[in-house]
């Protein structure tokens, strides 16, 4: 897994937020051995989709693919969560996944 980090342009307005994101979230929590990066990505994508956090979802869908999840696995997770988190949330997430998958296959 490539090292994740907060967008550096945010440091101008929120340096501490960028620092703790990089050092604590990505530098510690994401690196803990109890869950694999793949599992952490599946959890993160599921929660972001369920809570309709669309601004962060695209980044984490791409990261999930980098961390070993397949488009089919992510699609299945999103389909499953539609019944628990709501149809609009799932449809938004699957639309973002399709765009990312299409962009990757075109590259």
C-alpha cells in the first residue's frame, strides 16, 4: 500500500488537521497489523457509502482497488449495504465505483 496523506493544500488553513491525519490516521491506525489494508478499505468504503460521505468515497474506492479489493467485491458490498443504509446511498456509491472502474479500464 502506498502511504496515504491528507491533501497538502489543506495545511495552509488547517495544519494540525493535516498533521494528525497523516501521523495518527494514516501513519498509525491504517498501519496496525490487526487488520489488513484490504479489510480497512472495505470497512472504510462501507461506512463512507452508508453515511453518504461522497466527497471522500471516490478516493477510498480507488484506494480499495489498490489494496486488493476487486470491482466485483466492492459492488457486492455496496449492494449489500443498500438494504441497511439506503438505496440512494448505494446508488451514489455504485455510480462512483463504475466511473473509477471505467477510468481504470480506459487507462
